[in-house]
C-alpha cells in the first residue's frame, strides 16, 4: 500500500455517509465471507479488515479468525472492541506471516487491491503463498475493473441507500463525500484497476490456479472477485 493511502487509513476519515451505511456495509461483507468459510474449524484471515464491525458473525462460522490490517490505529481500535472474543485475533502483517505460515484455510482480501501498486501486490501474493494451508484458498474481492467510473459509484451508493433506509443521507452526503479527503487523495494518487484476464494471469504467474468468483463480496456487483488456490505448496 502506498504511504499516502496508509496514512489516510491510519487517520480519521469518512467514507460512509452515516452510521447506517457503515453498518450495512460491514454486515454484508461479513455475511459474504461467512459463506466462503470451508469448515467450522477453519483458520480464516481477513486481510485489510478495516473496522470489521461484524467480525463476530464470521468468527461464529470458523475455528479462528485473524483480522489483519496495515494501519496500526485501526488494529488498536479493533483489538480493543473485540478483546472479549476468544476466536478472534487482531494481528499486524508481519505477525501474521511469522506465526501463521501454512495454517490458513481461507484468506480474504476485500476492497484492498485498488490501493496497492504492482510491487505491493506481488508482496501480498507472496505472503498468501506462505500463509495458505494445503487445500486453502485466497479470495480477492471488490476489484475495480478498468471501466469503473464515478457515475457508477454514485448509482451504487444511491441504490444501496434506497434498499437499506439511508437514501436521503446518501443523497445529501454526495457533496460532502465528493469534497472529502478520500476523493482528493483518489484524484491525486489514483486507484489501481485490473482487467479480469490480467489479474488471473498475475495470480497464475505467482503460483496460483485462479478463477473468477461470482458474486462479488459486498453490494457493488460492477466490481469483481476471484478465488485462487496454490498450484503447489511452498517449500
């Protein structure tokens, strides 16, 4: 992750129009991750977990849930909120690699690739290779395709707001969101986009057998998800 984006996520930010929007987002992502858990004893990693408001729902479907985020302030906040959850651990990326290599049955990387440059993505895939247990899978979701645009983002926000009871807040929050630090940073630094065939080829070059996964995690079905498994275990 670029230093600019890491600094943004490590600070105070507003990317949701209100608390209802924030809550329904995390509830939906947790529901989708839960549906991917391969067994009740599985070790699951949510890499780039953010505030993980519904992490307990995912933990109820697996043996151990590891919440990993590069932003230290996010980790501290989440660890404090979830300190009473015995199946959940909040870990830094280096701690995850050090303590859990070869143990992970499902690694989910949701809505993260847009903030990674090519070297960071290569590093993430190398880490995933070390972390996955035999038969484990890597799910990369909410990947932005090349044709994604701001108009589509607005439509998706308003549609989600209409379905979940925060349409007026979504409508009135568009101006605030447009002039927010997130939008400014997005304009300055940009977001990484990936074509389906290109990302599958990149995963295959990194030692995975990859396929498109339907549906995408979360509400935005313009974006893409992929499932990847190791072609052979790391030595």
